[in-house]
C-alpha cells in the first residue's frame, strides 16, 4: 500500500459529505484502501439513493484480491470490483466501460490515489 492511499482515506474520513448519495469510481485501486473506506462511510452514513463504490484496476489479480478485501470488510452490498484500464476509455461513451466490455453509468466522484506506478 502506498502512502497516497492513506492520505486520501484520511481526507474521506474527515469529509464524508463528499460521498453521500454519490456513485464512486476508484481507478488504479491496488489493495482498494480508499475505495473500501469510501464504502464503509457510505454504508454507515446511509442516504436516500442507492449508490455504489467501484474498485477498479487493470490487473486481474489485483481485482481478485479486492474482491476478497470487499468480502472481509462486509461491503458486498456497497462496493464492487471490476477490471478497468482507464487508458482504454472511449471519450464518446457516456460513462465508462470495464475490461469485459460492460458499460457503466457515469459516476459522481473519481478517486485516484495510486495511479502513477510505472
């Protein structure tokens, strides 16, 4: 885990209003700390709209690990893990498309803590 995920998670904890009633996409999630924190905040704060946190990474092994982290944290109702290469997005698409070709609606918040790693 990189320090940037810890810093972003601390920001989210001190600013939970940024997430309520909003769909969240974490790109390049790694172990998914920031997205899991967002999911925990959303699960505990509630809201009047059913929303989701999407943990995404281009690496299938990372996504599988995130699925385990989601289960361990009891967040399956709020957080989903999908494979996504954000470099391969089509700007003409309204929303985003995961690596399996499934189209997803636009999100309200994009988290990007650990995206520069190469």
